[in-house]
C-alpha cells in the first residue's frame, strides 16, 4: 500500500528530530508505536470478524445446496 524506502525514512527521522527535539522524541515514538499497535489489534479483530461472517455465509450456501440436492433425490425416489 505505502512504499517507503530508507532514504524517505531517514528524511522523516531527521525532520522529526529537528521539529520535536531529542528530549521529547522517545515519548513521542512510544505514543506513535502504541497507536500503531492498537490499529493492528483492531485490524486483526476486523479481519477475524469478516472471516467469521464469510465462513457463516459459505456454510449457509452449502447447507442450501445440500437441502436442494436432498429434495431432488427424494422427489426422484417418490416419482419412481
């Protein structure tokens, strides 16, 4: 999705060091990494939820197809 090279990251790090300062930088980085880890947790939960819904829909689809097949087989046996 995003493509960052080492040169872009180095530029961002230097600008961040100049703007924030060396004293506040560790605290800011901790806040940023905590935020990123929360986003990853939320993304994982979302992915799990979507996968669960997809599995439920697939099971429902298979169940409907199985029921149709059973009804067709039963109708054929009754007609014979």
